[in-house]
C-alpha cells in the first residue's frame, strides 16, 4: 500500500517537473517572459501534464475542491426545472414543424429531438447524471445529452458516473470534441469560465498599463512586469478606466480576454435556446472595486485556497472571478438576449428548492442531508451570493424562467 502511494507521489512529481520544463522552454522561446494566460493554459491544460488533464482526482471530497453538483443533488434538480421550462418551450415552438436539427453534433450519426442539452466542462458527471435522472422521472427527457470536455481524464470519469448512475440513459450521452455547428436547447456551464485562462495587469506609477507576465526564477517562476501590454489587454484596461475603474497606480487585477470569443462561438451555435452560466463573479463595477486591488486569482489544492500560482504547478487549480457585465455584453454582441441575472440563492429558490427538499419529508435522514446541502448552496456566507447565474437566450419568446423570477439583478450589470 505504502509502495503504491510512493509510486503515485513519484509519478505526480515527475509530471510536475515535466510541466515546469515545458513552461520554462516556452518562456525561453518567447524571449524570457510569457503572458499569464499562456502560463495558466499550460498549468491547467497542457496535454498529459496540466492540472485538468493529468489524472489527479481534482473534484470531490477526495480531490481539491467541491462544486455545487457534488455538494447536493438539489442543485441538479433545480437546474432540471429550468431545463424543463426551456425544452418544453422549444418543443412547443417546434411543434407543427419537423423540428429536427441538421446534424448538430457534426458527427452525422445521432438523431435529434430538436431540443437537447449540452454541458460544457462536466467535471465528474455528477450534474449530468442527476439532471438526466430528474428529467427522466418527470420529463421531458432530451433526446441527447452532449458533453464538451477538454480533459480526457474527466471525460472518462463522466462516462463512469453516468454508466453507474443512469445506465439506461447512457446511450443518450455523447462526448464532442468541438462545438456543434448548430444547437437548439439548453447549454450549461457551471464553474467553467472561472477555469479559463486570464491575462493579468497592473497600473504603473505614471498610470500606464503594465502586463503581469511570468518569468523563470531559480527552479520556479515569478511575476515580471512588461511595460508593453498586449494591444488587446491595453484596450480592455483602458475601457475599464473609461468607466472610472482600475485607475490607481499599483492596482492589479486580471481580465478574461477569451470570454468574448467563447460567447461568440456559443452565440453562433445557438439556434433556439438558452446558455446558462453559473459561476463566482460580479458585475464589472464590483469586480474592479478600488479595494479589490489584488484581483481575484486564486489557487485550490486539497480544499485549501491560496494566492501563489507558481506553487505546486500542475497540482493545483487556478481560477479567477467572472466579469458578468462582460459576459452580458459579449452575449448581446453575439445576438443573444440577457434572459436573467441573479444570485445562485435566488435562482435555486425560484426553481423551488424548498419544494424539492419537502419531497423527501417521509425520510428524515434524507431530509437532513438535503437541508445541509441546501444551506451550503443558499447561504450568503457560503455559495448563495458569491455564485451568480446568467441566462443568455435566443428565440424563446420572452420566456421568464422561474429561476429568474425571484429577483433579477440585470440592472446592476
Ligand atoms: C471547475 S471544473 C467544473 C466542473 C463541473 N462543471 C462542476 O461543476 O463540477 C471546470 C471544468 O471546465 C472544463 N473546461 C475548461 N475549459 C473549458 C472549455 N473551454 N470548454 C468546456 N469545458 C472547459 C474543465 O475541464 C473542467 O471539467
């Protein structure tokens, strides 16, 4: 047993060293410094080596962090309410027409009901399994549950979870290697955007925009300041400053420059349906508050959070909060409508989390377990307010989702 553990540790250390060597080679090839988003890309997603692809447990109690679908099945059951509303609306709109997609998976083989589910970054598959189980119990069941997962390791774990939890529905699940050309239905991204590589900046003494890059430092890495920020970063920071944000010398934060292209790609793909993004973040004016002058970059390992991205490379998760105003703007630019924006607590309450707990009334132990999970999902001091939900839709005829009916915070964007 001890030997197996030693071997696992040695294997991890070898992967970590190989990843460090890879990053050092890139830094050297780039002339001594690397933009932070490229560093984060490699640390998280370098083939075979990055945090999300190298085989460690990552999510769940035995991993580094726990996400809402892992905390309680109530999260998926609430999202099932939103899915039901969207799928029913689309099916209703399509009734009378033949309602079929033109090979939305881009793979030619899978028939479609015209309204499906697509989960981006499905983690352990816990959300997919519970969501499918819930939709199977009460309908409507999407004909297909598509998953786009860049990590082969997590995709394998998702398959195992689904095979164990909902074997009769496994045939409906399909793993994609790229977005479909066209998709009608509901797209879910829970804690995906926070795992997207970001660029970091600092405001210099003379008010100039500096890019915080990565340089080698002994055997490891450290921040280094570049006086010539990339044009895209420069432009994004100047746009913040035009709104009176991120102006003080020394102010340091990060920007997700990949968010807009990501949203645009989803906007091009979405025919009729909803993109539901759940993540930690704020409207722009709150994300770039003067007091938040060190940004929100955070690293997670073994359920501990710390701020040094250069520690335990490849063995810790790196994340940053979402700018929900940027997401709304990118969605609108992509021809989508903001269907709602609220806190996770409001969303889950709107979906009827209390009634879902009450369904377990006959089983006191199950009821207790659900109540404990609900506390974590809802309390403002835990996930209730830090996590927020945004819906971006197209062609849903002003459908008001129950999740957004309690309190819409779109005016804060
Ligand atoms: C923090 S985990 C969240 C997993 C899961 N959604 C959950 O809530 O448990 C981030 C997930 O997003 C995936 N991911 C990262 N970038 C992605 C992208 N551009 N498209 C789809 N998935 C992505 C990762 O591989 C990982 O599965």
